[in-house]
């Protein structure tokens, strides 16, 4: 019986970049967590989401001349720290990255109310 090892995103990133390199990158952002995207055998390491990057993304999403695709490309470029260029340049990988970038933004949303 052949067992397949399921690796975590962190393990895949460490294999690709080394734990030391990832720690160095993380230190640049005062210990904030890096964002890792894994698409098949391709990996991208992204900086933590910043207010400026989110603002630029939001502005482009609602711009009829730009839209979600260009907004995602901008955000991906702003946060990119390293990885496989196919994620940015190959349409199939980029479409998957678009979904992951949206998930990244969705995770940062919050709710508010009055009491």
C-alpha cells in the first residue's frame, strides 16, 4: 500500500525557499505572517497585505477601465516577494492566483455594529 504524504502550504514553501529565507522575509514585516500561494507545483511568497495595496486594489476593481484582472495583477505585483513566475505570467496559473488573492482579501474583512 502506497501512502501519499500530504504537505502543508508552509512545508511546501520551506522546501522551495528554505525556512531561513522565509524567516528573513518575515522579519522585514515585523513578524507579520507572509502569504503563500501554492498552485500545483508552483509557489509564490507574498508580503502581508497593506492598507495601501488594499486601497489600490479596491480602486482598480471599481474602475471600468481596469477591473478585477488588472487589480489582481497590481496587487500580486505589489506583494510579490518571490516565487515561480508562471503564477504571474501563465493564464492558467494566474486565474487560480486571482481566486487566492480574493480569499486573501476576504480573510481581512471584518464586521461592525452599534451597541
